[in-house]
C-alpha cells in the first residue's frame, strides 16, 4: 500500500492491526460509501480530494463521481501519479502534504462564505429530487406497473394489518400512524395479519422514527435539566405534537418535571387523542392540549406563559416551503426569552423516498406523500436565521433522522 520501506515495516510489526475484516463491516462501509458518493451535493464546504494514481485497493471511478457530485463552490482534485493506497504514508508524501498545506492556507486567508440554502426549496438538488418524485409515471411503463401493483398490495394489506389500515385511512404521515408506530405492537386479522403488521412496523423508516423518539426524550431531558440549573422556569411547548405520545413519555421520564407543558396540533383527531392520553396518565394538572396551526407565527408569538423549551418534531420534514418554516420558527423565537431552548428534528436522507412518494398517501386528502429532504446545513441555517445557536445533535445509525438542541440568543 506504500513504497516507503519504514512504513511497510511498521505496518507489518504493529500488533494492533487485524488483517481479516468482518463481512458485515465491509457491507456497511460499502452502503455508507455509496450514499456519500450519491449525496455529495449536500457537501458545500471547501473540499480537496487527493487520489492515489496507482491505488490497487479501491476503485478510481467512485472517487471521481464523488468529486463531480460535490456541491462545494471551492473544490480541487489531484491525482498523484504512482502513489499507492496509503496516500499520506507514501514515500513521496511531501507532494501530497504540500498540496494540503497550500489549500488550507488559502482557505484561512479568505473570509468564510458558506452557501446560502434558504431558497433550496425553490432551486437546488433536493428540489429537483422532489420534483422527479412528484412527476407522474406512464401507467403502461414497467415502473408505472410496478408502483401500481405496490399500491394495490398496500390496499390489500390494509384489509388485515391494523398499521397499514391506519395509514390508508389517516395518511402514513399522520399523527395517528406515528402513534401506532411508536406503540410498536403488531395487530391484525389472525396470525397472518399480525405478521404483515410486524413487517410493516419493521420498515427502516419506522425504526428510524422510534430511534428519533429516544433521541427526543434524551434531549428534552437534557434541556429541562439545563434550564433548571440556570434557575429558569421550565414551561414547555410542542407546536405539533400529534397524539403526544413521544412528548408525554419524555415528560414522565425526565429528571425535572416542567412547570407546565402545552401541546398543540392542527388536527381535531390528534387533539382529542392527546387530551385522552393526558387524562389517562394523570398529567392534567400541568399538561394541556390545544388546537392551533404550527405555522401561524403570530399565534405562536402570543403564547403565554412564554415557553422556555419549544419542541418541533417531525413537522418541518413534511413541508417543502422554507417560508412556512421561517414563519413558524420566527413565532417561536418571538415567544421566547433569550436562553430559551429549542428541540427540532430533521430528515437529511431516507432510503425509501421513491417508495414513499409512489406508494404511500399523506394526511393531506390522500395526496401522494412526496417529501423534499433538507440537508442538515439547510435546516440549521433556518434555525440560526430565527435567532438560535445550535448546541448539540443526535442522529440514528442509518443517518435518516436528526434531533438537535439550540439556544435562543
């Protein structure tokens, strides 16, 4: 892997290097690498790519595709002739290091100019992707027939699976469906129906949703403890709580009981279900549930008591228009005092976007569930523009959902 004799001797004598690699690690590396190459337009920071010209360990073509896909305004590619795989351990590594030093010095010598992603819903690669997913297919084409059969299978599955039936009836992105996914108890008509329901609940997207719930509970708990340690009040607000299961579970598990918790949702079905859940849990003395539009900035700004902790989970991912997100975040920010905290989620990637768009329906009158992804940088820029400073973030092992904590400044 290198022409450097000392490097070779060091490698061969190192007892901490294990020669065999487990097959599952190789497969996961391959999957991650394919995603990095395919989604490289999400990367907008200045990037320098060094490719070893005589590397026999990895292929050159994906490295060049990665470079061509990069969304970076400033990017460089250098193919180092004769270099083996260990680029920075090669005998002539001074050549590579000189390129690195020049590139880094040049970046620090100029002002940082991050890409402005506030209009990514109007133009940008995730907008292009969503437009492709929203474009109708020729019904007689192979893909058109495939997805028509997929939709038929879902309709048939709804006859025996409780989860699929809930999705078909209320929308697969509805609060009712998410509550069912959180509950994660297969139900259906007989053993076959329960088996189909179990397969439905084990879809990778739903597994990611349940991991997102755990991350939400963790950061809500951390936020409440942070507020308490600062001697602040702990009034909570969730602007689109669905049935409220994740936030009520978080409240019951938190080390600090909030002074009050106001849950909201636009759907009367969700509001009624949430109120019933609050009563069943005996939390009615400090938790309330109201019907309100999460995108009504003026309504959010007027909420009393002023929230010390605001939560937005699984909402912004369903709406492409950044103007709506900006209005909502602005209302939250105006309602808060400096030092207040915001917990928000994002979906920078999903392995089943095509299936979701072509086969599943949304809560909006049974329309196709077409999602425009937001890169994490785009979402964080919207939050920062509203007056928040990001503190920390969690992400599931598949890289689908993030949960972040930010402070009002």
